[in-house]
C-alpha cells in the first residue's frame, strides 16, 4: 500500500468531474487500499479519488474510532434524500478549516462495492453528511462552495498563504 498525495484547495484539479469506473479490478482495489492508508494516515474520515488526483468516481469513509468499519462506494449516486441538518465540516483538501454546512439528514444511495457488486443503502446523521460531502468531490464541488463569498475568499487566501509557507 502507498500513501497518496492529497490535493489542497484552491488547486483547480479538485474542480474536475470524476469519471465512472467501468471495470472494478485489482487496480481499483489497490487504489481503494491506498486511499484508506492515506485517509487513516492524515487522519481523516472520508476521501474521494479526486482528492488524490485520480479522476474516478470512488469514495471511501470510515467513521469508527478503531478504523475498522471501512465503507467503499464506487460510482455512488444519491437516489433520494430527506430533511436538513447543519453540521460543522472539515476536509483533508482544506486542512485546518471548519465551517457549518447544511445537508440532507437522510439519504439513500446506490453504488458498487469493492468487488463490483451493486448495492443500495440508506444513511442518516454523520454518515449521510460524509457521503454527500465525498460525492460532492466527485462532481468538482467542495464544502467551501456552500459558504458565503466573503468566507470563501478568506479561506482561499489562508490556504494560498499556507501553500507558500510550505513550499
């Protein structure tokens, strides 16, 4: 397994729309494993392939404290949603920044699993929030896009300053 490089906002590659995975094979499973290693090492609770500069519709999530409840979603789609909930979100691509975002409280999705088998599942609470957040990445959207223009400008400047200090 390998630790992958996580892209940071405002990197324009985060704005690309991911492409469907046509064939779930060993390369896809290796990417999944590498993404989990990257996410756990960050540490984080969710990661989209777009964030590691792979233009594929693949997200992973693990909300457990022991890192032993991994979820993998290939080509995920939200079939239905209900309710609204405001939750403070963060993102590995926008490190150190947290803000309240309103999302659906309950969702039903369809996706393929690690073996390429289709499934449907319902989520609520934090898991529903995380799935929506990660699917947004696949569509070139970040949680900062839900914030006011003023907050986005402030975050962009902070991230650009951090990037200059790092390099």
